[in-house]
C-alpha cells in the first residue's frame, strides 16, 4: 500500500457538508478563519480544514492581499492553513451581513439563498477535522489555497453527482442522509489531494519544483522511500538499505528527502512511528510492550524515551490523558 493510503488510515478524519448555497449576482460570502469556525463545526477538533465545491456557475475567491482566483463549475478548493477568505460573484463586492455563525450552523447542511437576482452560482461548503500532528504532515508545503477541477477525472465526476444526490437526500425524511454527506466530505477531500499530487507531478516534468510531504509522495525516489517506511515501520531500516529500496544512492536520497519532506529519512521514520504509536494508544487497549514492538522498538524503555521526546509525556500518562478527555460514550471499555 502507498504512503498516502497508509497515512489516511491513521489520520482520523471527521467530515461534514455544512452549507448548500445558491447565490445570484451580485453576492459575497465571508468565511472566517477555520480556528474561529472550528468550535461550531467540530467542538474539540485539533485542526479543521475548510473546502468548497462549485457545482454551477462561476465565482471568485479572495484570499488576503493576493489576486482574486476565478473559479468555474467543478472546481474544488481547500484552505490547508485555514485562512479566512471571501467567495464572491465579482472582486470587490461587499460581504453580506448575515446571521451569527452559530445560528447559521445550528442546522446542517444549512440551505442558503440570497443575492441580487443575476447569474446563479451553486456552492457546497464542507470541512474536515483531524489530528493536528497528522494534519501538519499531510498538508505540509501546500499553498494557502489548493484548487483542482474534479470534473477532470471519472472519480470526481461520480463524486460531484453523489454530493448533489446526498444533499437532496439530507432534506428527505429518510434517515442516514447526513451520514452519507459526512463520508462524501472525506472522499472529496482525499480526491482533491490525489488530483493535486497529479498536478504537482505534471509540474515537475515541466521543471517546476514543489516541496512538502505530498510532493515527496509523488517523487519517484522519495516516494519509493516513503512507501517502504510506511509499509514496514517496525523494520530496522538503515539509510543504505532504504536507498537501495528506492533505487538510488544514500547521498541522493538524503538530499532529496530533506529538500522535499523537510527532515532526514531516519528522523521521519521516528516521527511516523510516534504518530502510529499515538494512534494505537488512543484506539486500543493494547499493552505498551505490544505497541512498542509494533512500531519498531525492542524495549519499553527505548519506546517511552522516544515517545516522551515527541509528546512531552510518557506513553502511559499520555494515554490516560487522552482517554480522560474523551466523552464517556467514546471511552474504550
């Protein structure tokens, strides 16, 4: 299995579509920073990533002091750093003065319809909540706005049609509509990442270089090394063996890995093992000795020392703190 798939198995994604909007020009919708919206979207979430899917018409996205980005039907955009932004029918249109955010999000998905009666645009807004450390790994190196057109792939076309169907079902009396939308939000987020990786690979062929974890996964050499580390994290890897697996020299691998991922291969392996360990500590009752062995440590002492360096507490104490923070219904029996 590839590194992206292995990582997505560990990343605890919780998604939802919270707005289904039909705007008519002129219009402008102001989206706050994700940290502001997070308490209303997913209380207790460490990290929230906002996304939009344009299903009809066209519009612009204004982000900070950058130039407006024109969007067309089929475009999906995510904001990896959670930046506040404006979605509007034309640059410079003032934002509507609507209800308070908690009122808007009291019922999901919220149906919005407003504007000046001109050209129509349909917009679906959603979010993904995930662990902060894993979000930093997955989204490292991405620009403030990531845009792909999901109509460029068979999966994206199916996904867009599925979102429209699920939105209609969410308004029906049949149960399960919101659950379907939640899963589709996760799939849409993953599809955006996959298509963005494809775009990065095409840019690399044209000589444009990117950095970040996703760029590393898409790189022939670094991607092979990441796949090997994620497939067998408990293996006693050396740089020489990892370089042979990736089909290159140790010096080339070390330099390229540092350039794209931002750490050495062995540092990355330690970080990945600790993320796996934290996931096992939260999701299972497995003893520490078993978890230590599963992530590549021969002794509990070595595992505890590495875990404390990463998380600031020994694994047993950290596990107790995580369990205590969960609602009673979610705690392991």
